[in-house]
C-alpha cells in the first residue's frame, strides 16, 4: 500500500471514528464489507465523506454518507446499468439504511462489486 493510500485510509477511519454511536459501529461494519467485497478499491475522503475509488488519485465510485439517514451511493463516475423490469431505464444509485443485517451486508457487497466488475 502506498503512503498516499495509507494516509487516505487513515483519514477514512478517523472520519468514521468521529461519528456518534450507533452509526459509528454501523459505518465501520459497512466499511469492512466494502473492503472485503472489493479490496482493490482505495478508501479516501470525497466531499467530506468516506468513499472508495480505483486509486488514490481517481474519482470516488462509492460513497458513504452520514446525514439524516445513512446512505450508500454509487457516484456518477461508476458504470451504470438500467434496472429493467418495472424500473425500466431507471438506474439505481443510492440506498438508505438505518442498520445492517446479513442480508444488507450481502446486498452492499453485490452493489460494490458491480462498480468494479
């Protein structure tokens, strides 16, 4: 891991550590899921949020927001695919959550892998 990657990872961990409980624990868990699902992604701060990019110097592909609700989002820099079915040409890009269970972890991992595949 380069020194820039390590610095960015430290900043993400520090950002998460400053969150109030129970969100801190939830976001720590989601961070771990993201890193396990796509270890090639590089954590970094993107517009003040924990985010994950292909490299330390490229735009973020996935972000985590801690606003009124927690939010996992795919940025406009990722490849998108139409949802199909009832959603037709709509392209899902953000998911709100308040807690994380094993089904949610699996879905987050699928979403994250979709931006790097």
